[in-house]
C-alpha cells in the first residue's frame, strides 16, 4: 500500500495512535469538561473498534485524582506524569511502532499539555491531529491561542467526526455500522462556534 503524502494529513488505522490527556477528577472545572470527555469517549470507542492503539495519561494523579469514569477508559493503564507533555512517558509506546505516522490528540488543557505534546510530537516528525471538540482549557482565550499556535507549528485541526470518518474510510468497512451508531448524534457543543465565528484572524 502506498504511503499517504505527509502534507495531506490523511489518517489510517494502521499508522495512527490515540492520545488521551489528563481527563481527571480535579479538572472538572475546565470549560466544557463534560462535552470534551464525551467526545474523547467517542474517539476511544472508535479506536477500539478499529484496533488503533491508545495512550492515556494522568497529571500528578496523587493530587489531581484519577481519570473520570465517563471516559470509558477501563482496561487502559494510565501513565502518570508531571511533565506538561505526554511524550516523555509515552516514549516506549512510540518507539514500539515504527510504522506510526499520525497522533490523534484529545484532552486538557489546550495551552499546557496538549500544546506541549503536539510540539514534541511534531519535533519527532509525526503528524498531529488535534481533535478540537475534544480539547479545552479553563480560559477560552488560552484555548483559542493554543489552537492557533499548534496550527502555526504544523498540526492539523480536525473534528472528531471528521477524523472518525477518515479512519473508517468506507461505508463497506465491517465496523462501519457500529461506528455509525457512535456518530449518529452530533458531537455536543463545546463552544467552538464562538471561537471560530467571524473568521477569527488567529485561525486564518
């Protein structure tokens, strides 16, 4: 199979990994937290159906608590960290997959661990797809500027449904009916329209 052109940002199950960042109990005050977790849970369900590997992290879990149960991450072993990037604790997962090309990135906070993770991954030559409806911050200004910053650095901004449909690729896929059930209802509103409306100059 011919490799997808790197500049196009195509995602394929066999060369992708899902990163789930720090969706923990003490972060429930983050704006749109329930919606972000709901969308990330969709991504996780699809990843499991399509056998896309997943990395789950927790920031200082002794103080910030465990991953929230509604993410549906039972069975995943969270990697504890203090660094504001997932990459140092995910080195083993990344090194074990020489075919890896794309990282799908969900979680919080956008201006902290999401941004730094994206930059570290880009620095390794990987494509980063920020799932914009599965990332948020306490401050929506921080969220907006961090999304713009990642885009400036070469990350792709995508919605969960856009990435899911890229991953499944074809309505004839044997898992499509199960995936169709997951995306039948639109993803919940996570405040993105307010960030993107009016042709925001930061995202041009």
